[in-house]
C-alpha cells in the first residue's frame, strides 16, 4: 500500500510539473508598463503597411500566433533586443505558417525604416506606424516604445513585455513555443 501511494504521489507530482510547463504563465502586468490593452482581451482592430507595401490587418492574423514588436531606430533598448528576436524567435519559426512576427516601427518614414532594418541585419518584416497610431492602440501616450505583444490563434492577447529583460524575454520565447505546439 505504501508503495502504491508513493507511485501515485510521484505520478501526481510529475503530472503537475508537466501541466505547469505546458501552460502559459499567469502574468500580472505592472502599471508602469504603460499598456492600455490587457492579457485576455481581443487584439484591437488595426491595419499595417509593411515596408514592401503589403497591407496586414487584424483579420489577416486570425488563426496564427502573432508577435508584434514595437520598435524605433532611435531606441537603444530596441536595438539591443532585435538581434535576439531575429535569432531566437524569427529564425526558429519563420517557416511555420502558423506564426507571424511583425516589427512595428514607431512614426518613422519608409526610407528610415528600411535603413534601420538593414543596419540591424534583421529579416523579419517591419511595418510603418505613421503618427504612432498603432502603438497608441496598445500603449498609453508617453509610454516607452520597447515592447512585445503575443497574440494567440483566436486573436486574444496572451503575453506582454516591456523593455528587454532577459528573464521576461526567455519566458516570451517559451510562450511562443507552447502556443505553436497547440
């Protein structure tokens, strides 16, 4: 009987650990992150124009795991984070039809955004955000630009980051991997 209880206890602990690893972490977003969207809400309706002229709307992203990376050429933290996004997220998932990554460049002209992309040696698409209209759909006026929004296949916001914090970035990578396994 003791052996059976021991086996059941070990099985329960293993199942609990597996369940924790296979679910998206619950995350409380600090107020100082400056978001006006919340985890669990549907992604706002937006339309973006990529640097190649392609238009992408919220409707186009339904059914895909989406990462919106808000950036700007003048942002030093963005510049620090972008090579990690390229290497650890984009290169890993770029051939997965269920994944979309778009860098949304805050209020800069097309030629500057194209130069920025080339300088940063990134290959994921960048979108223009004239007047920071898209940015201010997600974040409050005056909020800092470095941030990422992860959206599930149903269009629900599931993860938000601010600045480039290694632990938060790594957790975001895990969230994307988990979502793509579902």
